[in-house]
C-alpha cells in the first residue's frame, strides 16, 4: 500500500537490501515486529516496502524529523534486529536518510 504524502519537510529512510535464504520465517516475524514497533514511535509517519523474488528489497520509512530517526535507531529492540540482520538475514544493505522538500501524488 502506498502512503499519502506528508506535511513538508519530512524525512525518509531508504533501506535497500539483498536477503539471504537463511531463516525466512524468523526474518518475516522480525520485519513485521519492526513495522509494529516503528508505528508506536514519536515522529513516525508511515512505511512502504517491496521485495522481489531475487531477494532485493526496498523499505521506505517516513519520519517527521531527524531526531525521530535517531531515536528509532537507538531503540533497543531495533538495535537487536539490526544485529540479527547483519549476522544472517542480509547479504548486503544500504541505508540512506533524505529530507523531502517536494512531493507529488496522483490517484489518491
């Protein structure tokens, strides 16, 4: 599902990853938990995610401020999930933090 646009400016964290085939069920459970947990965080605006059959995935999480992103990064359960991701779920990944100055939507 696509997120609506948000009041400007806002921030997006892009997480691009290539999954391993290891622990598919554990990964799915942890990914769902991270979305649920992020939704409870102050400054969280929304999330969009897609993963192809080749294991390439992109998750976009939207935040009201850099401070909100830093607080999410420091969250203990999120930190543990990142450790598990590095240890067994991801072959490689890249995280980018961007400030959104303009956005356009069609079809909402």
